[in-house]
C-alpha cells in the first residue's frame, strides 16, 4: 500500500519560494521507506519515485525519468519540484511509485505500487 497523505486531492497549494518551486509531499506505506541500498532481504521495504503529471515527462528533471525521489534518505517526505514543469502554477497530478533498492518498481499481484493525487498550485 502506498498513499499520498498530503496534499489532499483537490487541494490548492502554494509553490515553494526556492528556484525549484518545491513543495513537500507526505506519503504513507505499509512498506518500510528506507534509503536505496538499505533494505537488504526485507521484501516489504523500498523508497519512493515521484513524477508530476505522470502521463508524460514534461515535469521531469532534465535527463532523468522522474521529478524527485527519496532514495538518499528514505522516510515519508518527498519534494515535488514544480519548477521543472513548463508551467509551475496550475492543475497537476502528483504520482508516486514504490521502488526497490535497485530503483525497480515493487510489484504486488503483478502491478506496481502507486498513488496519484490531483492538486492546483499557485
């Protein structure tokens, strides 16, 4: 299980004042969220990859297949970097994916463990 606990679906959120216009996103999982390489043999362990507007790649970090991930530190907080989007302000879908120590999607019943939430940034 993976869910986005903040921001809530339909929320209007202020963009960060930094160059990346970053906003903290809080996730919850029944998997341990640890840094990449720290799960060992624990099959219920991973970290989170995030895409903003995951139907495409327009909000990804240049040269990367994602907008953000928490593989360096684990935990339930990840940065959504709206400054990489063509338009930071507006309606966006935040998508998160649970990944293993090798950055591969964790599959449950053959499907990747994901969560989505639609928000408006201003």
